[in-house]
């Protein structure tokens, strides 16, 4: 639908194919810059805090957290949903835009997919550790066991979640890896040292770029793209079903699946924006990640922000319109006002109000403003999950079991740790893997008849 | 693009191309070699097999092997089997497709590969002719390729 002449050139600077490869693999060929080492040091520090907090949890038990009988889900589930949400953008970018034949995806999809893989890995830590005895986590596998072949509950959304997230991780990782195979071959064939040739040669799986390989490669991309698009929608719908299938006021609503899926894509796109701005700035890839790319992401964010605003309003409206006293209480006395009202209003301001400034073209072309807004959106999405998880649980049907919740240092430590792990993953990605899909970018370099036809 | 001119030249003169190596997928090159793939059919078969397999497994565990009475609900709780079937089907199709790709395109770790010109994965579109099957001698092919704008034409023993 949108050809390059409508959107502006996808690649600036009159490049040829060789130049594209050189520009994109420059960070792999050159030494790591100083900021990269500092960032890696900080990330390792954060990850160490996380590993210590995890060790402390395993050593002393869940009593080291502040979760209790009422608020049984605390920061762990908030962070789980937050990371999974961020992890959705990779697939949303790569796959939805692949199926819709949006060529501007080519400069961004690789980083988005990388982010997905690291974010889902971070997300998986939380439900595993939340089980309590993490060393028995394998009990959730449906295997014939010594307990008389007692099967897991196949009707439970929690089990669906486990299967869906494992599948999602595996599929995103394969989609990401196979996308990189032709690029690894490019690095292999340009490598000057034997070590590099051997390592990237191994990673390239013997790729040569023959028609036989490309034909099947295209087949694989579209098959994986088509089915993973369904998975994106189903994974986060299932996460929302963990909540919606309960009887807790504020959770028990049919709005949840679409609301969660859209929210996930919102936070993921915001994180993609954050990363792309970093990549552009520090690796000087402005010719590939152009203002036009950021503009397109910003427009999508404005649109999704409106949907988020509508969802928040719908929830409040339905609580009032249903006439259900428990729903009314949760929304009007425990969210809009009450102990956690800050979280509610912070969520509304960060997700539904502030992104609206991106209607202005001036803001959309200001990289600093976009960077700040993308961080605000991610913060807002975290508030949203806190708002959903904690407010509903803290004050349910029985006033005798009402309580408040704030995390302990251990819970905060685990969250900080996942930020460290994610950052380490992303930094390794910056250093050792082509950040932009070289072969795909080449295919949109000269939008002649050939590239337009397929 | 010169590659297309080259392909047209070989077709008009009835030369047989052995293989074309490109830095990115070029459909015209794939068509010129009459390459066809049944990838989608394979994926459909994996999907169909997975749906039948997963539903049968769930029926067996929930109804035959260890039926559990959840407040009188039917043990064959079909609607709640749908999501898990969907996800496992997607997983099966993915794994099946990856293995099929690896097998058919012969892309796997540690593969000994044949690449006539290393620039093919970077910047050059390489057309390879085998003297035995090309249907013409080196001079005739070289002349036709040069005329259609080839940047280099050379002979090499492999």
C-alpha cells in the first residue's frame, strides 16, 4: 500500500550493497566503544543484584517477599506481564508488518526480534520463581509421572500460559535466528580473521544465497510469520485470561484480552522506539533508521494510546453501568481514589495523555522528545499492571482480609536483575550480531519492479 | 537490473543456468530456474496432524486415563481444549517447518558449502553455468553475458 515514494526513502545516502554491509557490520568489526563497556558494567551489576535476590528467595523462601494471602500476586506478576508485553513488539513488528508487506519494517525488525527474545526470557523468570519451589518447576510439564499419571490441569489458563510462553520463546528465537542466517554468511564471507570466519561460518549454517535456499527461506518466513501472528494475539490473551477467568472485581471482564494485547503492543513499540533511538545515535545508523521510521512508530503509538484511553474509560464506565457494588468499589474507591490512586492517574497520564503530544509533527521529528515519551510509556505500562494486579487483590469481598502491599528489597532486587539481564542481552546483540537485517535492507534499496512484485 | 537482462539473454539463447546466487531473494531468479516449493503443503500437513494429535491426547488424558469430576462438568471439556490445541499446533508447525527448511534447503550447522564467488552474499549477483549442461561453450555464454551488462565473466575449476 505504502511505497517508498509516499513514505520517503527507506535508506538515505545513495548506498550500494557493499556499503550497506559495511555500515551494518561496522560495530562487529570495530572495537567495543567506551560507553558500551560502561553500560555492560552497570548491567552486570544490576544482574548480580537480581541473582543475589533470586538466591535469597530460593534460600529463605517466599516469606522474604511481601506478598500475602490477599495480595498473593505482587511485583512478580506485574513484572511478568510487563516483560511479556514488551516482548510482543518484536513479533508485532516483524510479523504483522511482514504479512502486511510494509517495507519500512526492514530496518527495525531485527532489533525488535532481539528485544522479544530477551524480554520473554526475563518474563519467564517470574512465574517460575513465584511457584515457590522453583526446583520442582518441571511438575508443570504434562508427563506420565510417579503420582499415578495424574495429569496437569489442561483447562487452566495458568497451564496455557506456560505452554504459550514456552512456544512463544522458541518461535521468536527461531524466527530471529533464521532471519540472521544470510547476514551471518555475509559476515563470514567478508571476515578477515580466521577465528571470525570460523565462528560466523558455523552460525551461517552453510548459507550461500542460492535460489534453492532463498525459495525455501521465503516459504519459511511466511509460514512462521502467518502462524506466529496468531500466537502473538493468543499469548497475551491467555495472560489476560489468568486474570479474567477469576472472580476478582476489576479482573472479571471480557475487555481483558483485547485490552492486554493492545497494551502489550503499545509497550513493545515504545521499547522498540527506545532501542532504535539508541542504535541510531550511538552507532550512527541514521541512514537506515531514518526520521521517517521514527515518525511511523510515533504515529502507531498515538493511535494505540487512544485505544488505551478508550479501554481505561470503558473499564470505569462498565463498573458504574453494571451496577455491581464490588466493581463500583474497586474502580471508584480503590483506583480513582484511595490508597493506590497515584498508580491509576500515573497510568492514565503516561499512557493516554502524554503520548497525545505526538500528534504534533514537531514532536515526532524531535528524537529527544520521542526518547523521553517512549520511556514514559514503558513506565506507564508498568503502572497499569500494578494497578490491575494490586488494587483488585488488596481489597476484595471480605473487609477482614483487606490489606495493602509494598514490595521488599528482594522483590525489587529481582526486578532490577531482570533489567540487567535484558540490558546484557541487548548489549551483546549490539556488539556481535548485525543490528539491522542486511539482506532485507538490500531488498528495499532499489524499489524496482523486482522488489515490488513479491 | 543487470541480473534480469542476463536471465533474459540466457532464456532467449536457450542456455541452461546451473544456479544463481543473490544477496537477497530475487523472485525472477527463482522463476528462471523453475524452482518450486511445497513448503506450505508440508506446513498444512504438520498443522492438521498436530490438531488431531493434540485433541486425541487431551481426550485420552481427560476422559480415559484419569477423568476428574470438576463440580459435575463434563470430562470431555472440548471448548477449553481449543486454546492449548491452537498453541501446540503452532509449535508443531514451527518445529516441523524449521526441520523441513533445514532438510530441503540443506542449511544446518557444520555444513560444507559450495559458493562459487564469496561476493555473492554481499554485493554481486552470480550466475553459474556448468560447461557440461549449459548448452553452449564459454565464449558464447561470455559474449551474451557481457552484452547484457555483466560486470565480470570468468571461468573457474571447482
